[in-house]
C-alpha cells in the first residue's frame, strides 16, 4: 500500500508534486502552530482561572483584531504582488512592495496602539462594563503594533514560499515563547492575574517581530527600497483588500469582543475557548491557503485556467479528507474536549458543536476567498465579506442579548456559512468552475 502511494506521488506532474511537498511541510508546522495555540488556551484557562482568563482572552482578541485591521489589507497584497514577483524573479518589485507595506503599517499600528492605551479605562468601564479589565487592555494595546508587524513579516515570507520561516514569524513564534512563560508564572505567582499574563504576551510578540525581520532581511536580495512609493496597482487594490480583511475579522476575533459587551468574564472565556477549538476543523484550509495563494496569482496571471481549476479542486478534496476525522471527534466528545480547559468549561460543549458546523462549511467550500483575491476579483469578495460581516455582527448583537453565548455561536456559524456559500457562487461565475469539484 505504501509502495503504491509512493508510486502514485512519483507519477504526478512536477507542479502538483511540489505543491504536495510544500503542503506537507506547511501542515507539519501548522500542526505545531495549532497545537501550540490550543495548548496556550488550555494553559491560560487553567493557570488564570475562568474569570482572569476571560479578561486575558478579551484583551488578546482586541489586540489581534486591531493589529490585523492595521495591516490595511496589506497581507493579501503581499501574497498577491510578492507571489507574482517571485514567479517573475523580480527582486526589485518584492522589495518595493514590502517597503511600501512596512512604511504604511508601522506608523498606523503605533498610532492605534497609543489611542487604545489611552482609551483602555473608558473601554473597560463604559464599553465592556468590566473595570477590572483596564490593566490587561492597556498592556495588550502595546502589543497592537507587534501583532501588525509579525503578521506582515509572516505574509511576506509566505509569499516567497518560505514556509517554515513564515509560520514561525507569526502565531507559532508568539505561542512558543508565551507558553513556558505562563507556566513559570503559575510557579512564581500563587494567584496569577490577567495583567501579568498580558505583559508576557507583549514581550513574546516583540521578540517574534525582531526574529521575523531578521529572517526577511537575512536574504541577500531583500532590502528596503523607497524608489517607487506610488505603485498604483498596489494602492488601487489596498482599499478593497482592507475591507475584505476588516469584515473577515468580524467573525473570528470581533465576535469575542462583542460577546464581552453582554456576558460575564467567565462566559467570554467559555466562548473564546470553544471558538479557538473549532478552528482546528479548518486547520487544513489554512494549510492549503498558506501554500496555494501565491500559486493562484501566478497561474491566473499566466492564463493557465485549467491548471488553476485542477489545483483549486484538488486542494478542496484534500481539505475535506483531512478535516473529517477532526470533525468526527468534536461531534462525539465535545464536553470532554472542552473539559481540557478546566472542569467548569465542560458545560460549553454545545458551543463547540455549533461553531464546528460553521467551520465545516468553511472547509467544504475550499479556498474561495483566496481564489477571488489572488485572481483580481477582490471587489467581489469585498462585497461578499461586507454583507456577511454586517449579518454576523448584527446577529451577534441580537442573538447574544437574547440567548447569551449560545446565540453568539449560532450567529458566528451563520456568518461563516453565508460568506463562503456566496463566494463559491462568485468563483463559478468569474472563473468558470466550482472549487468543490
């Protein structure tokens, strides 16, 4: 059986074999990243307890939400333009795109972080009705520029197909540094607080930014290039890409922030833990997107639509096959999985099942978002994400006020499903094929 599998892989066309190799490599490190992120949630919940971990997750979600918004859509622009530059072996374009992105994101994220720091007491008291959240919100505001920069580094490395360096320059690096720090915190502080844990996260984020910059600039061809600050093609695409990114963030990260408006810190912790766990189902989607996105751009630009269709459909089938076992485990043992975060979390198994349904639809529809973005149809995806984002936020506000965190989970699943189903239809209209295959 193994020999047959090896023979089948060897008989594949070189492009597909290379894709599988990079996907496998990305999968290994994404597995480590997902496992580390899940373990961080478990450790934070157990070390800090339900109330303090709720404050920690609230602050972290706000920092990641604002940090990704401060990218202004540059993450997708980097994948598209640097990915294309790599195919053309155009180092000048790579440097110009990265420099423009860095010089735009750095001051904007620093400004947003400063405003959030000053507004932290007001946010804690008047927005979240949690005065005890002030300290952690202040510390996490300092992480906002770091979040923007480590994502910027990571996406730039991803566009150049530096799979290991890219994964390590994003959440995996932060998690690997923060995990032992949290465990040591429990050893040295009898009753660990969310504020102290927040400081550890900020330090870890800063260290990852430095390592990511080093990984980028250690390549001899990479340097800052300010010779073309206009780049009309780049800046024309950025507004649409930013709106896509902004509305997409309304589902995974803003949902935790909005839930915090209506429920207790403990319930925020339950919802955040369930949501982060449900993302394990779409793990393979993230792996495939990680490898396929730059290839989508290159194939479309070269007018190789048949190859694009085969790659998209092959990717979707691969995602579904790899995600079914995870979904099965989640549906059979939801309470047991949630109990890993602590005994009091076991009651939130129903949340996990509801959120898992939305993530399953996300996987089954394939890489529809990146297909539209990398092929120049970002306006279509912008309209879809604006519509789905508005629905998601509205339903979260309404359902959470009526049914609490169960309502929030239902709203998130509806939002995820709506966005992906609409995107599938748009891919068929624009590119002429169904990514589901």
